[in-house]
């Protein structure tokens, strides 16, 4: 074949290859490219970048959080003092949850110390909690806080998250039969009787009023077993935007990977109070509950000490473990304003944790024009851009974050087949196909020409 005949084919093949290379290697990455959840690169919020966030290209805000080195609990709660969070032999503890680059609820929610509105008085000195938050229950406006996204342990405030999953999944009139597994739970316990039958509503009331761990286990079984219950609890947390929260037991007792924050507890409590079965349980001083003897009933009293002693109290839930220390979430209403207070990792001195919450609520009701100058906002749901949070496994703990992050990393190939690379790649593919057809036709033409020349030579 003459060189002039080969040139168009060669040029077409080269053009097709050039287009394919452009699509594969020159497609723009874009600002949505995830970063490793373990990155410690500083940002405007003072928190490391995490998969799925979209604020990496925004300028730093001089009023945002202090340097990340000051946020001692930005990734995980303080070290445990017991062995409750030691992994079982042959297992490993889940990696800490990714820390969003931009703190949920506003830049100031990323600060690690006191977060106060302008010209406000100092909060009560009797508040000992390492992390606390005060917010308007109706609007979600955060009035004040201290290390709101600092990661802590929830203790029995986890039962509020369990109650939300129950309220969404189960018929309150459904019957639950208690088992030996329920009554063998580490207490505090209500006193379920093996074979005893209770309604979901009765168990929910006992869960929120008196923090029964036997009741929590029974409700988790009704949700499909502990693994499924934890999966559903973590799905609720994710849907609400509670990015610091990982439920590892339905009771709030610790296990490897446990995590929450004052911001998240307030977020979950606000959602919970929209269910009448939950808000009514919080506000109920006493119910008659089936006795574990099987004969008659016994009283179950609401152990929230503010319910009857604090004017306008709407209810709440306290908790304690050796690792979590004292925790509390509760709400009150005065003059048409509803506030929620969360305290995590508090001491019982100089006042019990519920009384510290009362002091914090008193102070919150006096903050002038608090709604006009909020320091943050309880979000109404998970941010749309945050699509790379780890999924919960059947054990209730998120799958390996590294695996989840790797699965979402953009590669040269999936960039090529994106919005821009797709059309380019399609053109390249058509060019390659056309080049192959032309090359085949050229080869056949050369063969036919050679055959004719051979026949002509044979005649002579």
C-alpha cells in the first residue's frame, strides 16, 4: 500500500489514541475529591478533612475554631479507665469516625472551649461537664456551648436514640415477651420476668423513665436483635446528621468504638421529642408495671429529678458509667420558650448533674435576644454533600473506614466516564473503531491487488 494511502489511517488511529489519553488522564478532578479521614491537614474549623465534605476550597475563617492541637477530643472520647472498650481477642476496635472538615451547625460549633454569644454573662461555675450545649428546642438555635463537637461517651443518653428507632419501627401496642437474655443484662434494670408479656409502649416508658437495661435489650430484640437494632440506631443518627455518634450497645454501656457529642445528643433529643410516645414518657412521673413475680404490678418512677423540682421541666435522661462519667439531656419550657441542655462527662460535685443542668437552663432563659445571636444551629438532617460516611455493619459498628473511603476515591477511569470525560471517551471509541474498519479494508484491498498482479504475471 502506498504511503499516501496509509497516512489517513495512521492519523486517525493517532487521533483516537490522543482522545482516549485525554479522557483518561486529563479529566478534571474537581473539588469533590474525597480526602483521607485520617488527614490532619488544618482547616478553618481546626478539624481534619473527611470524606464527602465540600468546604475544602473555602477560605479560612478567622473566627472559626482554634488549631486542631487544642481539640483533644476531636476524633475520639478520652481514654477509657476500664476494660469495657478493649476489643475481643482476634478483633480490633473500629477506627474513629471521620471528622467533618466544616463542623456541622456552623463554624463556631468547631470551637473547643466556651462558645458564647456577644455580651453574654459567663455560664454557671457549677457546670462541670467537659462538653455541654444549650439550644432552643423549637428553632434549633444553639445559644451557647462548650466543646460542642468534642467526642464523648453517651452512657444512658443512648436510650433516647434507641427510643427513636423503636418509635419509627414498632407498633406501640405490639407485645414483647421477655427472655432470660433480657433479665441477665447488666443493671440498672426494671425487673422483667422471663415469659412476661409487655407492650412496646410500656417498655418505652420504662426505658426513658428509669433507664432499664433489661428493657433496652427486649426492645432491641423486637427490632430484630441487637445487631439489627444497632444498625437501625446508627441509621437514624446518620439521617439526623449526628456525625459524631456511633451506637455500639442499645443500653449505652461502653464497647469498642463508642462515640457521641453534646451537639449530637441535642440533635437526637430534639428529633425524639417530636414523637408523642417519647415526649409523654419523659413527662410521666409514674407508671404501674408488671411485677417480676407475675402477680400484680409495681410502680416505676421517673428518675429525672428535675421533672417535679424544676419549673417547666419537659423531661430528660441521665446516665453514668466509670468511663463516661455523668451525662444528662433534658428540656424545659418557660414563657413559651423551650430549651434543651446537654451535659457530657460531668462530675457529681458540687451539684448532681441534673441540678447542674437546671443551673444551665436558668442561665439560658436569661440570655438576652439569644435567638437573634445564635452561635450555631441544630441541623434538620444530614448534609447532602456528606455521602461518604461509613456504613453500619451487622455488628452495629461502621465498616472499616479505610475500605469505605477507598471505594469512593475517584480514579482515572471513573473520572474519564464522568460528565466531561464521557462524551470525549465516546468520540475516542468511535474513532478507534473507524480506524480498525479502515485498516481492515486497506488490508483486503492490498490482498486483492496482489492477487490480480499475480494472475496477470501468470498470463505472460
